C-alpha cells in the first residue's frame, strides 16, 4: 500500500486534475503541430518529444513513480535503451 | 492454499503440513519444489525426443538415402516411405531437433527446474512471490508442447524452415511446402512465451523482495545470481520473439506482407527482430549453467569461488553486452557492412567477461581439495567444453572469418560445444548434485561416472570433427552431402560421426536408468552430503517441507566460506551464528603467559 | 480473505522486517512493474517494425490524415486520457476509504474504456469499407489509391502494420476492461479498504500503461 511509504510525510495527492489538463492541452497541441508546414524531420522530432513528455507525465504522476523509491525508477528506466537500440540499429539498413 | 503459518512481527514460521490431496500435491501444486520436479519430468522427456530426432538426422547424413533399419517401417509415406527419409522430412527433423532442444528441453531445465527449485531455498524464502502464477507457468507450457508435437501430424509436414524460421521461406507455403505445421510451430512458441514470462516475473520479484534477513546481494549464491540475471534476459527478450512470431503468423494466415519481398516486405527485418531475441536467448541457455557449475566447483574443491564479485559483474556484463551483438548471426545476410563492423567489435568484447569466468573457475580449482564426484566431473567437462565452444566463437566473431564459415558445420560444432558441452553438462552436474535434496536419495555414483565418461568421450567424437568439416566447406542443414563432389570426401567422416552419435544417445540410457533407480533404491541421503554452506543444504531438511525452513533463517556470511581459517570444519554455513562457529585454538607465543611456555 | 501464505502477506507491508529490504514496494506492485517492462518490449517489436518499414518504404505510408481519421482518433485519445483520470480518481477515493467514489470512478473508467474500443471498432469498419485492410494481396491488385480515383490507401505494409499495432493495443485495452470489471465486482463486495487496496493500484498501473502506449502509438501512427 503506497500510503505506507508516506507514513512519515504529509500525504498529498499528486495534482491529478492538473496533469489531466496538461495532457489534454498537449494532445491538442500535437494535433495542431502535426499539420504545420515544417520539414518532416522537425515535425517528427517535435511530435516525439511531446509524446514522450506526455508518457513521462502519466508514468510519474498517474503511475505514482514520483513517490516511489528511487530503486523502482532505476528498475523501470534501465531497459528503455533497448527500445532505442533495436530501432536505431535496423534503420541504418535503409 | 497457504501451507505455512507465520506469527507476524517475529522471525518464527511454522511449517504446517495440511492434507492437500493428490491433485493439489502432485498435479496443481503451488509448491516451487514440486513445480520444479514437474518441469524436470517434462523437459527430460523432450530432451529424449530431441535426441531421437537427432538420431534420425544423423542416420540420413551417415547413410544417405538408405532405409532406417528396424523401425523404418514405422514412418509414414509422407515422411520416410520405406524407411528412406524424404528431403522435406529431413528439413522438419532438423528444425524440430533445434526447436525441442532449445525451447522444450534446455530452457525449462535451466529456468523451470533450477530457477524454481533453487531460488527460494538459496535465499531463505518459504516459496516464490506468486505461487499460483508459478503453477500457471508450468501448466501453460504443456499445451504449448502438445501443439508442437501435433505439428508432426499436420498435412504438409511439420515446420521445416529451421528453428530460426527465416522468412520468406517460413512465411509462404509456396516456398516451403508447409502450411499447418508452421502455424502450429508459431502458435506453440507464442503460448510457451507466457510460461517463460510469468516465470521471469516470479523469479525477479522473489529474489529482489524475499531474501532472508542478512542475505544481502553479495551473499547470494551464484546459481541464484545467474538465474536472476537470466530472468531479466527472459523478461525482455521473449516478448520480442512473441512480436516476431505474431507478425510471421499474420503473414502466413491473414496475408500481411511484413517479410515478403513481393509486397515490399523485408526479410532482413525478420532476421534482425529474431536475433534481437535470439542472442539474449543463447545467454539464457548458458548463464544458469555457469551459476550451477560455479557452485559445484567451489564446493567440490572445498575452496571459495575465486573472484566471487567479478563473477557477478561478469554475469551482468554478459547480460548487458548480449543485447548489442545480435548481428553476428547475420554477417552473411547482406546487412549494412558498417553495422556489421560494430557487431564484430561488440562480439569480440563480450569474450572478455566469459574469459574472466573461465579463469575464475580455474582459480577456484587451483590447489583445491578436489573431490571428483559425478557433479564435479560434469562441471569440469562444462568448463573445458565451454572453453572450446567459446574459442570457436572468437573465430566467428570476426566478420571476414565468419563469412566462409557461416551456416557450415563449424557453426554446428560451436553451438553444440556450448549447448551440449556447456549447458547439458551443467544440467547433468546440477541434477546429480541436487538429486539428494530433491529426492532424498543419493544419485548412483558408479553408474553416474560410467555415464559421464561414455558421454564425454562419445560427445567429443561426434562434435569435434565438425570444426574441420566446416572449415572444408560442409554446409549445414543439407539433406544429402554426397550429392556434392566437394563434400564426398567427407562422407566417411559423416558416417563415423553418425555411429558415434548413436552410441552417445544410447549412453544416455544409463543416465535414465540411474535416475529412476536412484530415486527409488538409492542410498538414503543425509541432510548435507556435500557439506555445503548454502541454505538449501545446510539448513533446509532433506527433502524440504512446504515453507522450506522451520524458522526464517538469519544470514551471517557469504556462501563460499570453504576451508576458512575461522573454522575447524572445511565449510562454514551461511546461517550459522558467529558464536556457534567451531574456531580453531588460538596459537600461543612463548612468554605469552606469566607462567611461560 | 487472503489466500497468500502469511510470509507473503507480511511482505505486503513496506517496513516489514521478515525479509531483507528489497525494492521497498510490495511484491505484487513490483511484479506488475516488471510485467509492464516486458509489455514495453512487446510493443517495441511491433511499433519498431512500423518505424523501420516506414524508413524502408516511405511510399507505402500516407501523410497524416490522408488515410486515417485523425479527428476521430484524437477524440478517442482524449477519451482514453479521461479514463486514466477516472482510474486515478478511483484509486485516490479508496486511499481515503471512499467506497462509493471507488465504485463510481471504476465504473466510469470501464465505460470510457469500452467506448474507446467501440470507437476503434467503428474506425476499423470504416477503414475496411474503404479498402484499407491488412491483407497485402488486396493492395497489389488495387495499387496505392485503391479503386481508380478513390481514396489513398497506401501500400500493403501500411495496412499490415496499422492493424497489428492498434489491434494488439485494442486487445490490451479490452483485457483491461475485463479486469477492471472484476475489480469493480470485488469493490462492490467491499473487498477493498483504505488500508488494503492493492488490487485497485495494480489494475491502475496496467490501465495507465495501456494509455501510455496509446499516447505513443497515436503520435507515431496518426500524426507523423
């Protein structure tokens, strides 16, 4: 129970509604950004940054990673490079 | 389902034995030890099947086009009419030998048996973190196995595209002639993935969260360390395979074109995704064996593991590096040469942690009080055969060298040196070592030694010549080498290897007999016949009850305090409190006491 | 009503002295996170395939909005994010012991989740009606624009990758809805309390993960 990890500190709920609003606004921003007359590279980069930002927000606040022990963060973050390695390596084929 | 009762707040657990009935005890048990034995029975059966498939393969290679003697008539018209093996059936045999050995024998033996049996016992836990998930993990592997077996009955034959199932050969029945068999292969492995995955989740959670007090990370015995690292590889690599299998299944059934050139699909994509799984997979097959062997060598040398910390770091390094070497299976595929070069470099680098482990095993043996029991013999075979397999790996790591050697018998030699010379000897070592703990009786030593020597001898006769054959250009997975003029000179060697292989497989009967005989008639085992420091031997009863330990252990030291100067005994169990240690008398100096000596 | 061994029950408490300090979260939460890591790898193989094939054959794929219905899916994305919010509200409710809030917010999550799948089914129906299908053969016969003068469909790889990725995501959402229903039924039986509501937290983690994957998928598949 996560309440146990916070017995020694003030129990504040994370700002769920605020995060919700941020996610909504960013979704709208993404859709708008996708149709801007920019070179493909900048479109893709910007959209990826926004998507990852949203994903991190969900992970940190809705999945409570922010209030979990540091060890859990490391455990979760450690395999992420594997995602990049596969895609980056194989793309060099083309 | 709870079979232990703990008084909360203190360290005492009482292992109560509830009457559970036959089904809950033997069929749907949640006890990790029983599940381990279930995996043992199933995987040994598949090991036997894999061996028999190899025997049929070797018959064709040794005696091409000749009818299989004695049992030739048992084969159907579509496989071996009149006992003469058809080329399509040969392809299936080769594919199924690899598939059953890797997925249904070695993996369940390493993880299903040793992962399940050893982890809770060695860390001082009463059971796994998720016992019911554990039951699921075993039982979901059974339909997977049955589906894979069913493929033999499929119209068009079983999958025949190799255990690596390269597309587009495997994706289009027009190329392979196989439809249903390939689908069953894909479905079976997808289901089996759930078995491995749930196992990995269980092992990782248990090792992180359920170690007994005092069992810090660097006091964990090496088998459990190896199983922990391996579980991470399973967790992250198997889903990659699942994705690849699903896409190939869609290519076959729905008609998507992921890997088919006709639809602009990419055959290389299959290879990349498959080997991104496939290379961590081979470390999954060997790392637990390394852990088992480290334990046995230390114990049977009555010496600490040389460089315990570096052994752990080496395990972790191999696991990390193992993710960036996969392209060395693809040097000949036509992939980007720059990418190939990077894989060459990373593959050469990964030899380093493996070499560290080899030197550490040798350092452990050096000047040890060596006991050449059956487990020790198998462990020594592991180290020496792994050295050979590893050395051939260095050759293949170099792309220019690999290009002529790829898909020749040099590769077949390498893979069998690490998988049989490595993994299988480690498994034999583990079974003969932990047999007394599992079954309460000693594994017959005389027959055990006979089996070892015959196996070791025959195995080298089978696989060592294959290095030379590969260097001389003998391709792998071919149906009839005698068709090629440049291979005809090697036909006598092929025949010799086949005869040695039949002998090798027959020698396993000794092991099978000994296994069952010892289980029922073997000498009753003491609690700790190997005088081991680890909890499963030194503390848990033989065989351990539900809940494993009558009292939650408190750990005071690492697992390899053999021949320690602190104790008169040549071993010093992990759980023994410091005040219970039998210390040698302190030597007195002259003039130490007023009375003078 | 625990059917766990007491030793495992004890491990539910973080400050439990029976075991060495591990990751300092209870077993089931660790297990769920570890499982989610494997799901990351699974989606990596599927989404990675899409990205790689897109680099290899850009002509197979369409510009945003050319084939896929961006407004509808943007709405669906908003919907799924809403369900994440309702899920976290359900968790916050039971943290305070609010049983009624738990049940209501869980129900909301289920309804929205089911609607997400429903909208995706409608989207699939519309797309297949236009000729955008996973089978490669259809494209070869029809060419990139389907029937002459008709809508752009892209090449064979587009349909294959699209349906595989979104289909498996949809399957995960569906499984999530089913599990949420079980959790709701248990909540109605009073199974969860303010001191023990692990099941709610666990399904919450899974649900947020499914939302997270969609956030990535939506961007990569619909917007880039």
